[in-house]
C-alpha cells in the first residue's frame, strides 16, 4: 500500500511527508534521512548563516532536499537565497513574511515554491505569488506561528484553494506526530503533512539529548506561546508572531514580565543564562523548542523509522479503521 497524493506527485516523492525546516535543529543529516526514507527533507535556513548552510548542504551529500527560510530574516540577507539555489534544492520554503520578493526567483530555477501560512490573509498572498505547495500551519506547532488551529485552518484553506488555486498542493502542519495525525490531515483536505516536533526528537536532529529527554517526559500541556525566547536572544520577530516552546523555568519566570528585560544588566544576565543553557543542554534555564505534539512523543528514533511508522499507521487508519465506522450495505 502507498499513500498517493498531489503532494507526492508534485514533489516526485514516495510518501506525503515533508520534514520542517527547523532553525538550528534541521540540518543536512535529518533532511537527507527523510528524503532517503521517501519524504522530502528540508534544511532549516533559520536566521541565515552562510557557513552553517554550506556545512549542512555538505552533510546532506547531494541528497535531493530543500531548504526553508524565515522570510523577514531572508529579506535582510537576500544573498542567502542564491547560496541555497546554487545547491539546486528540490524546493524552497518561505514562512513568516511576504513571499513576493523571492517567489519568481525561486520558481524560475525549477525549485518548487512552498509557502507556510498561518491564516487566510497569508494564504491569499501565497496564491498570488503562485506557490506550488501551501503549508497550513496551526498554532499547535512547535516554533513560531500564530493563533489559528490546524483543525479549522486546513479545511478552510482546502476549500479556498479548490477554486483559487486548484493546482496547488495543501500540506497540514502543527500537531501531526503519528499516523492518526497524517490520516486526519488527509481527511481534512490536505495532500500531506509537514512535521517538525516529531523529527526534532529524531536521532539525526541537531538537538541536545537533554532537551529531547525533557520533551519526552512532558505531556502536551507543557508548552505555551511566548515572546520571551525571542526577546532574550535579541531577535526582533515581527508582531504578531509568537513561539511555542516548553514552559521551562526560564519561560515561566519571564513570560508576562517581558518589559522588565529592558533593564540592561538584567537583560545581559538572562541572555547569558539562556544561551549558556542552550549550549550545555540545561532545559530549565533556556527555551525547549517543541510543540503540543510533545505529548505524543515518547522516544528518540531514526527519522526513517519515524516516517515509516507514521505512513504505515496512516494507511491502516485510512483503510481498515475508517471502514469500521461505516455501517450498512
Ligand atoms: C524546533 C523548531 C524550530 C522551527 N523553526 C522553524 C523555522 O526556522 N522556520 C520555519 O518556517 N518553521 C519553523 N518551525 C515550524 C515548522 O516549520 C512547523 O510549522 C512545525 O514544526 C509544525 O508543527 P509540529 O512541530 O507540531 O510538527 C520550527 C519548529 C520547531 C519545532
């Protein structure tokens, strides 16, 4: 059995799964492993570090992968797009900002343009620039995002695309970590899933094992949306985006007291605390970047195992289990 969708067709992949371009966490090894397992792996271009990008493309050893950018950050360093395009990516994903300045350049190379959107306004902008693939990201997602939930955002966008851009594929993101999630996404009208948190807890992710352990020990109540993790890193995220992270001691201490971090000496101390703990793997004193799916993550496994299990379970749910609900001749 295989799951054949418009996403598998457009990308020429076996399974309708894309791994999220998670800043700092999704390097070349993870992207290549997801591609080798039949999905499409994306490197996390994040805030843009040319050396890091070159190193991670080298780690991917010419695997057919793509790369994702934080669009407002790319706008400050547009030359990074050329660096990535020189590696002939299968796809480039833009998220969090206007795709307009970059869309035609990306599409002109033959790479598929993926736009991650958080609401209908973003969706219309993605359609206007001719996105090949639109990722509907719900607020359950780990990392940055907005407030709409996956469960209503995906079908609403599916309905919109049916008339506005019938050739575009729709991918669901936010809270999908197992076969049930993938199956549900397909039933809501998506052509596949973009998965972050579950691959963050994989053997290939560039994530300290202490953070993965903290996420495994936590349930899905353990995350929140906040800006303190950006403020303390001096990263000027545009409003109204916030980040979903675990409610660590650091986050609990500062969430709601953001203004106090304006005091220079205190800011310096807390920034050092955050960055040192991020390096050393001390979850209490930093941000742990994972979504509500943390409650569905119980182990760290190779990305290929995760992908195969998700796809296998989705096939089962969509086949035998779905049929078991239907009665009558
Ligand atoms: C650790 C982490 C870092 C992320 N970094 C980025 C990023 O740099 N750019 C981006 O477009 N999305 C980023 N995201 C969001 C993902 O693209 C995706 O929407 C999300 O992971 C999907 O929800 P899930 O985490 O429940 O699977 C990140 C997510 C996580 C968990």
